[in-house]
């Protein structure tokens, strides 16, 4: 069943990189003129952010060493998940691991290629903006949620 994790991961990486490519292509000329990006709805903007920190812009600052360390950590998580999930047979677990693996690798591609992660989804309400994120971040979030659901509700039943 490891092929299922790898397939989901590859689909996430491809979709993530295609979405980032399209946003960079579409917004790079407009960002200099429109600081807020492009308003899509009253609560959603497309923006172009080069995130040098970790998730949600934590630990910002340019450093090639930091980019490589964050990439190495993400790759270690990917390897650890792939080793761990080999002995499992839950589809929910496979889907969660595949999403986390794909999201982590999607962001690693950015860090290695350009030294930062491209974020472009800006959700906001009443003047408050959630930190910009991307499809890889969304995949990681959903994947971790699936792993938690599996651990909380299904793992105990499988142990019996």
C-alpha cells in the first residue's frame, strides 16, 4: 500500500508546483503595483509571498543555511513517515501520510529551487488576515487532521 502514499504525494507536489507557477506568472507583474494582491472574494485574496520562515511565516529571515536545514528536516519527516506507514493498512492513514509527504516535498522543492516557499492564499475577515499559505500547506494540514482522526478513532479499534 506504500504506492498509494507515494501516488497521493506526487499528485500533491505536481498540483502545488503548478498552482505556484500560475500564481507567480499571473501576479509577479501586478505585485509591484497592487500591494494587497488580487481580491477574489470579500474574504479571499491572491497574494505573492516569498516565505523564508517555517509555516505561517514563523522564524522569518533570509539564510541559505536555514533553508537547507528546514528542507533536511522536512525530508527526514517524509522518510520517517514512509518507513512508519509501510507496515500499516488503513486507507485513512495512507491518505493522511500521502498528503503530508506531498505537502512537505512541495515546499522543499521551493526552498531548494528559490530559497523560500511561495505562499499565495490570503484568507481574511474583519481586517484580520491569516498568514498567507499554499496548497502544500493545506495538504499538510488536512493530512495531519486525517492522521489525528485515525489515531483518535480508528487506531484503538485496530489494536483490539
